[in-house]
C-alpha cells in the first residue's frame, strides 16, 4: 500500500520497514552529553512500533559530538578530518552502548553497523550490507547504523547521515525514511523570514522545492541542514521510498507528528527496479560527460548515450565506473556506468560509430553508456 499520509509511516500495513534518522543535535546536548531522557522516550516509541510488527532501522549520528566533548576538541570535533576521526572513534563506542542499553531495557536487541560510502556505492558490497540488514530485521533486531567516520576520508564520505539514511533505506528494502529534524519540516522559504509556512506534501523535488531549502536549520552539531535532507528525499523518491521530515525536539516525536499531522512528506515519484534504484542513488561519480541537446532529447526517449552526442569529458575513470551526464549548463540529467575509460571517451567524443573503430583500434561498443546501465535524474 502506498504511503501518502504521515499516519501511514507508523502503520505496518503501509510501512513494513521504517528507517529512522536521529541527528546529533537531538541526541547530544550543548555540553556534549547524551540527552538520555529524550532518547528513552524515543526508544519506547521504537519498541511499540516493533511490537505492532514494524521493522525499524535506526541511523544514528552523534559519534563525533559525543567524542569531541570527551576529548575536549574545538568546533565540536570538526576542526579537521583527524579530529573528526578521533572523536568518532571515542564517541561511537559510547553511542552504541547507549542505544544498546536503552533498546535492551525495552526488550529489544541492538545491532551496530558502521558503513562507509564505498560500502554502499560498490554493488557487491552494497548487496552484502543489504543481506546483513535483511537478516537482522528478520531476527527482530534493531540495527543502529552510522557512517564509519573513523576511517572515512574527506573525499569519499557521506558526511551527513541524511543521505546515508536514504541509501540505508534502499539497502534495507524499507518503505519509508523519517528524518528527525529541529524544525517541523520544510518551510516554503527561510524559516527566519516572516510568513514562512510548512509545506505538508511534496510530489517530487523540483528546482522550486530546492529553492525553499536554506542552511538555516543546521544546528552546528551535525552536518545536515535542509539541503542534505532534500538530497536524501531525492534519493528516496527515485527508489520508490517515502521520506518525511518531522520535528524531533519533542518527546515521542513520531506520535506527535502523526497525531498532529505535522511534518513534510515526500511522496515517492517512481519505482525503478532494485538495481536501477541503487544506481540512481549513487552519489560519487568519478567523472562527467557533457552532452548536446539532441542527445538529451534521445536520452529522454530511452536511448543509450552515444559518443556522437558528447561535447566534453571530465575526470578520471575506468570502464564500468559511474559517470554523471550533464547538460551544457552543467546540470546533471542522468547518471550511469561508462563503457569506456575517460581516456577513450575523450578520443571518441563527438564521433559517429563508423569513425570509432579506426580511433580505438577495435570495434566500438554499442554505446558509451548503455540505457540499461543509466538512470535519468
Ligand atoms: N556520522 C556523524 C556522527 O556520528 C554525523 C553525521 C551528521 O551530522 O549527519 O557524528
């Protein structure tokens, strides 16, 4: 059954599996201590949802914030990558202990899963993470997931748990993601401006929707803000997963959002098969192919990307790696797996199939990005 109302989020008939993302600002107070009472109330909500037959995956931030206070690091542990990594190592062990203790008090077992961007970007590792999550959920366990910040490097990390939550939802086969925020949802303009109103439902993240997001809601403790929440919504909606932003500041935030119908619900806009959803949600392309207008029109009709339509190739990539396909304004219109290395793409870009054999020294492939390996964005 489709999810088109906030009340569906806590109804196992509509939402068999829910991913709940809890940010640092909710979990950790200004002194760097866990907000235990609030968390206890949230865990009791999780327990009653589990009791009603819903499977729950928690994506929990807070490692860096908890570790930073213990190590007395400046800027909440985010002054440098090595500070963040050290803080995460110290904080993660405390964070896991906290979740485990509180879930256990409700009769639930917690499981810790720390993932890096690469674990979810590479297909084989993604499937591995996916089967672990599935097995844990079958066993009645509550997986508590975070980015493995202590080993993640600057260029290849999520950095925010919003997008991580959307990717984890794909891997867990979830129906919906709830991002607990410090505001009631997406406002139609900067919340600091007069007359800003909450947008209750979004059917597809468009440029107009993106323009509503400001970094105004970032608390300083986490790294999210509305921009990363919208990116998470886009990943989810393309994968047929609903996503809601609700206010987490109150005790029992899920019940409050549902009872008062207060929050922003992003209704999924399409439902690609599992592999395409995964491909469309990948967030770290190794290069870009800028294409001409004729090519864009052909792609929109479902054609593969041919070398003749490519104007420019950027980046370093090998055959099989993810590339972003851009229009001449630099907007990403699609992404997919390249059949050629960047070097060979450069050699054949703008050339017809018949000219390519001489350049390459062998028969060309049928396309640079085959339509089966490509997702329109
Ligand atoms: N993974 C980070 C942590 O546990 C938080 C990322 C975020 O702020 O979203 O501290």
